[in-house]
C-alpha cells in the first residue's frame, strides 16, 4: 500500500499526544480546521478509525495506538537524521531523559544489561534508574516508566505485559548429588523449602506436581533476593522464574532440578501514568524492552 503523506502523520502524532485538535493546532501553528482535514484524510487513506471522542478529548483506538507508537519512533529518527545530515551541532536539542523505576532484584539480575544495550542503540536518550518494590512505592514525580511484578488493573495507569512468567524450583548444583539428590519432585521431602511469601506459591507448585508438602523445615524470608541467595548457598530450594534466575541458570550458580513449571500468579508489567503513555521516549523504550523479553 502507498504511505500516507508525512504531513498527515505528523498532525496525527501531535493530536494523539495532546488529545485535542485545538492544542495540536496551536503547537503546529495551523487552524483547527486544517488539523481536522488532515485527520480525515489519514483515516480515509487507511480505512480505519484511529481516534475516538471521549468527553472533551480524543483517545486512540487499538490500531491508532499502534500507528502512534510507530510514528513517534519515526519522528525521533527523522530528527536525529536531519541533525546528522546538516552537521548543525549548535541547534542540537537537549538529550531526552527517561527515568525508569524497577525492583532491585529484577533490575540487577535481568534488566540492567538490557538498559545498557538500549542506551547503546539510542544514544539520544539518557537513562536514570530508580529502585522501588511495588507500585505504591514508585516515585511518580520522577519516574516515567516502572517495571514491576504485579497484577492489574491499576486505576490511573497504563500498562503492558512484559512476559508471562512460570515458576519452578531452583537450587545450587550440589543438591543434585548424593543419596537425597534432587532427581524427582518427591525428593523435595529431604530438603528445606525457601519462601518469599506465606507459602502459597510453593503449595501451588506442589499440588500441580502431585507432590506432598515436605514438612516443617521451611524458612520464610520477606525478600526474594534473600531467598535466591540462600538457594545459591545451599540452604534450601527456592521458587523462581525465567527472568529473575536467567543469569544464575546461565552461569551455573543455580540449576533447575525438574522441568515441571507452573504459570506465576502475577507477571511483570511496564507501567506508566496514562498521560505519559504516548510520550515518544516512553513508547520507544517499552516497545524495545518487550521485544527483548520475548527472547528469554
């Protein structure tokens, strides 16, 4: 199909970001009628609705959101390309700053290498990283995006799934050896279970694996990172997932004794305030990190 005019796409991106024809007209220095005309032309060219009226604002349809995210990324690339072609360093805009809040264990074990890769691919965006456990602890005055373990809905926020997690036991390699080595789920009877909750996650895994509860030697730890460290040190068996234990499993500090796994009760999500969901740097980063998670 033929691409719509660049002017129409630019007008659409502006309206989608601001949510109002009048505000877009003021930013583009044109009349509201000219903005509406461009939107109609774009809608007719694509044969689908991109925006719908909601109160006094315009909101994106599902297809409109997909187009807006692509156009926003393209506008960033166009701007950088024009700057490089012109060699105009005097008019170089201030680098965009993206502030990301995440949980410490997730940030250290999986996210941090991805952030350095993102920075290398997009040097025009500077990153700042905050640490917070749970949505209620995120400093939304500073954070543009949060990546958290949880379960929506969250009122006033926009979110997108990062990855559907699965829970499975992990332990140090030495626990696979000896008379009571972990070879079958029933061998857990001889080992301590490490919990980072009230025990419900382990009970769920054991029920699905048709294995009786081992006993009373368990230890409950409030912090997930402490549970994983105890497992690395050989003090018991913890429950983990593909993301938080990816580096340990790759390096061999932890092993997965059984192939059996169950879907996690909650998952990791990219979350931002609704009014930030159409900011170009935010949509660019979320699209990028979700794509990275698909390769886990």
